[in-house]
C-alpha cells in the first residue's frame, strides 16, 4: 500500500494554521539544541508553538515521518487547547 504524502498544513481552528515542513537533520538538531548529540538519539521532529510549525527530519522514511507528524500534532493540539483556554473569559 502506498503511503500518502504529509500535509503541508493543518488548521486547528480559527487563527491556528499549523505549517508542516520537512527539514534537514542539521537544521532540526539546531532547532532542538541537539547538535552535540549523536544523530541516532536526536529528535526526529519538533513542534514550535511560537511559529505554529511542525518540523520533521526529511531523511526519515515517509512512514516514520507520519509517526513523527502524528506525535507532534498532538503536542500542537494540546497547546492550541491551552492557548484557547487563556483567551476565553469565565462564563
């Protein structure tokens, strides 16, 4: 079965367009401050709540990229729910 490509963005509600970008491992390591770690222990992805972007190692197989995407999407969803709770006032 063919694995579909990752989406380039996901909308988690008004004002929350999450971009999904594939990046080289060196860029991901710098973003995660893991440059001094061996490559096999570095994170394969990251979620940046300030930029609303999920970054994924572009050298990983597509099936692995999907696992990383789902993992980081859960972090994004959790943060969006939290951010929304801070905006909404008491009933």
